[in-house]
């Protein structure tokens, strides 16, 4: 069973940057894809970004494309989300997710991950 611990959130102003981290354990980190999801107040959890087990295919949803970058360090068992030019609408609890396999689905990336969640890390963007 994989364990996930997110960190790096905080209160920032619009236009600022944050880098989120996700420490994973319990499975061989380099063997599975990883992703980021977020849940804004009063809304359902939504997919944000994904990356393959070997660091290939990094991808973000259109609403954050050009501002967010997903990456991973397999030697450190850690996933990252670099968030630049933050907007008020990025306010949410951010969760990382472990992939079912080594590669996420290019057609339905949001369905490529296990329903195993950490505590999340809260990002609050003020205007």
C-alpha cells in the first residue's frame, strides 16, 4: 500500500509561486506514474497534472498549462508541482496520487490513479 505525504502549501498573493512536494513510500516509486489533483472549497476533486514513472510525458490541464510544472525525483521518491503566477482560482487543497501502472492514460489521465489519498496541502491565493 502506498503512502503519500504532501507539503509546501501556504498563503500567497496572486502572482506568487509555490512548489509542492509529495513524498511517497510503500511501493517502488520509480515503477508507477504520479499525478496531482486539487479540491477547491465546495467543489469536487479535479485532476491537475500527471507524469510517467520515468519522468516522461509531463502534462497539465489547460487551466494551469504554462503556469504549473510537474516533475519527479525518483532517487528521492518525491513528486513536485511548481506553481507560478498563481491565481485566486488556484485556491484548493492539493493531493498527489499514485498511478495504477508505469504510464498514465493519455486519453483519460484522471482515471490512471489509485484512490489512495494523503492529507493534502492547502494552497490559498489572495487577491
